[in-house]
């Protein structure tokens, strides 16, 4: 989600606490739409990153430094001239707008005290960083917006700065109950949409949270709600706004398994169960840095794996089509036994025919029922029998060949689906290296040219320690599955795998001890999560001691056979901390 007015209020409070009274020690512009301030306040030094990027606008404190260009851009030079070594006297947010204003006091060329304003607008693709004097005249901005670009507001040196009122929105911090009921109650949109369309700084996720707190269906039309329902909704809304006014923030990220899905400065109770968990943060800046770092990692991995996914998906689709065609061919061979019986019955009863008949009705001694056999009236009984035997033999050969082909195609599909699951599991770029090597080994990717070095394999299996102290290993791909099962695991170690679907091999090292029930549950949950069934509520898991696992001769890595296994049902989740 984007930064909403409530997160901006949290950031404003954090910046007031850390920056007011502080001195700007350094100003850098590492990117064309990004600033990095170094601010010293008492004994602390803070780095503040401000980005007006259209794709990812943000503002937060960071410990990371960024290299700057050799020659500073004009906007950066202007800021250094006016507010370099300036003192931040005030940080504010107008209403609940996604706008933050820093007022900086400095000495001009004559030694007189002056105040300048640095205004940060976090508004998606319209985000900007605007530098104004104390009379709100724009001195410059990191993005120039002319009348040709925007008919609402020009952002150019010499123009007067104002907040664009593009929509008739109310300030959530000052709206009364009567205004709330009037504005929301006369909107035809769903109540959830009406809240963020009519109130400044309220995001769709906070609208959803508010409806959840009020036990109201967010898809219900706002103008169909009763006054009592609207009063109840306003009371829940006012409690939420009171937390904002009092600075009672609870920065948190909601994860679904290991992937961040939402963040907020207030609790998100609408995300509960179904694999969701919330992680609290002491600082909204550390929240934003963690959230976007996680998102960037996941996005980068998906981009890096896109080519591999396309190769695997293309091969899968080709094999799915081949498999369907082969199954149709196999179904056509079901008539072969009928032709064999026709031939045998003609050899038995053919003496009754005089020649020229188009059919023969006789007793089928296999079923003790009468049967009618179509005949070619130009052929003798013996020739008709041979014709049916020829058909039988042809279909028999087809049946044997197609049966083998189906087994090979099914094996290839299973292999490709396992690779696809490994791509879903991959969390780091290093995890993709072994997957690419496997695709290369099996001919889905061209082999590297002579002289090209084989890449170094640094990816390792996931490693967890159960609540009772047992080491648990989870393979990230087929090579790692193979190694875990046949090199790491020993005879009495336990092996877990999702039943009938692609997934990781999970090994629990017993060290000769008896496994407690909790260890089985934790390993089963990992096997369910690291499988193709991770989106399901429950996954059936097979588990068995390693000594009963056999390698499938000639199969792809990670494919095994076993019998007399145990089964359990597990919820796909990670119950343990990764080592």
C-alpha cells in the first residue's frame, strides 16, 4: 500500500521528536527525484531519506548512506545555499494530508534570520519536493509541473504554493458527527469506498479496517445504511482519529507467511488467521525500510526468475497437450480386445458361413451372450478373422508404445512442476542458480559455452530447530532434496513430504532419539508450506523414516519411492524461526 495520511501523521510525530531543534549538516541528491539529509540534534545524527519517485514515493529515517553524483544537481545546490547548516524549527502536517512540511531557520547573506519551508508531498505519481520561502512562494521543486502538465496547479519558481483541492474531501481530524453522517450517508458508493473517497488521508486498507471494527459490510451501499449504523461507524472512526491526535501509533507490518502484504501505523485487526501474522515496530521509519526492502527483494526475485518461469511454463504446456493427446490415443486402443474376440469367434463359427454375408451372429463363449460381428462380404471367414487379428495386433503395439510414452510424459510433467514449485520457494538470487543448472542439465536451457565458468553454488537448505531441539532441514530445489534425503539423512531420521504434489523434502535429524509429537507437527507444517499446496487450508503429509526411502532409478533428482508410510494433515505455516 502507499503511505496514507495516518502513516504521515506517525512520520510527522517521529520527525518532530528527532529533528526539531536539529541542524542540517549535509544535503545530498543521490537520485534525480531523491534527497538524503544528514541532521545533527544534540548527541544524535539522523539520516532522512525523501523520495518523490512516481513508482515508490517515501520518506523515512535510515542508517544506510548512498553515493552522490560528482556534481550536485541544481535543486540540491539551491537547498545547500539556503538551508545548509540551517536549524529545523518545526515539522508539521496540514490536517491528515499526505504532506509534510519542514520549516528551517537560517541566516541570509546579510546575517538576518530567515525561514524557509521544505514541503514533501507523497501522492503517488504526483509526489514532489517543493522548496518555498516564508511567504509560500515557490523557490524551486525537484519536479517542475507546468500548466501543460497539470490544469489544477503549476509547481514552478515564482508561483504561490497551495494544496490542491481536487476533490471535496473532509478533514478526518475535525469532521463532526453531523457532517460525517451527511457526507457518507448521501454517497451511493459502497461504504468502504465512500470513506476513502470523502475523507482526506484515509486509505482503502484503513476504510476496510474501520468497517471491520464496526462489524459493517464494506460492500454495502453507504446511502442504504441506517442513521444508527452511521452513528456507530462514526464512533469507531472517532476512536481511530483520537489515537492519531494523541500520537498513539502502533506501526506494524502484516505478513502472509513470509511475504509482507500491508503496513499501517494503527493495528490491522481485519487480517487475522489464514496464515496472517503482524510484526510490531518501535519506529515507523524502520517499518517502512523493512517493508520496502522485503517487497523489493520479492519483486527482484520474481523479475530474475521470470525467464526461468517462462521456460518451465512453456515446457509444461507443451507436455500437458502431449499428455492429453496420448491419453486419447490410449483410449482408442480399448477396442483391441474386442477385435481379438471377433477373430477367435470367426475361427470357431466361420464354417457356418456360405460367403457374401455382412454379419455373423453367434454365441460369445466368454460372456455366454449372443454377439453380432460385422463382416466384409468380399472376404472369407478366415480372411475376416485375420483382418480382426491384424487390427488387434496393431492396437496392442500402439497400447504398449503409448503406455510407455504416457509414463515418460507424466514423469516430465512431475519434474517440471517440481521445478515450478522450487521457483515459488526461492527467496534469494542464489536460490535460482541451482534451478537454472537443473534446467540446463535436462535440456530446457542451452548448455553454457565452452570456457564459461560453472557458477558457484551458495544456496543452502532452510534450517530450523524444533521446539524440542531437533534440527530440521528443508530443500529449496530438487538437488537439495536429493542431497538431504540420501546424504544428510541417516536411517532413523524422519522424512516428510506433501502427499501427491510437488514440494520440498523435509528431514528431521533424530540423533537416535524418539521424536515428540510436537516435532512431527512442526515438520509437517513446514512440508505443507514448502509445497504446491501452500495456499490450501490443509495439506496431507506423508512421513516415514529415511531407511524406507528408495531412489527411483533413472529419474530426475529428488524423486523417490516408499511404502508403509504414515500420514498426517497439516496447516501450511512456519512455526519456527529460521536459523
